[in-house]
C-alpha cells in the first residue's frame, strides 16, 4: 500500500479513467497513490503534509470593495457639489 493522498482542490470535475464518467473528488476522502484516478490526474492530489504546508501560507487581505447600496440610516448625496 502506497501513500494516502487527498484532493487539493474543491469543485474540480474530471473524467474517471476506467469508466469515463465525470467525478468530483472530495477533499475529505483519501486515495491510494496506485488509484487510477490519481495516476490519471496527479495534479489534483497532494499528501497531507503538502496540504498542511499550503494552509500555513499567509492569506492576502482583500482589497476594499465599494458598497453598492446604502446602509440603514445612511444618507447619500445625489447632487454634485459646486
């Protein structure tokens, strides 16, 4: 028995190499490195250690996003000031 791998991406659908059906590997499930799905799509799987290293990278803060609608009680001007 080889290494146990997990899917490293969510929402990716690939063709299964044995039956040709579409499958979305669940990151919660583990797959053996000899699994035909892992052999056909190695870019989609990582070891638990690799996933842990990836999760330790700092997350970039989001840029400010303009608020499209006014908040309750907020007043917005509709005329330009001269």
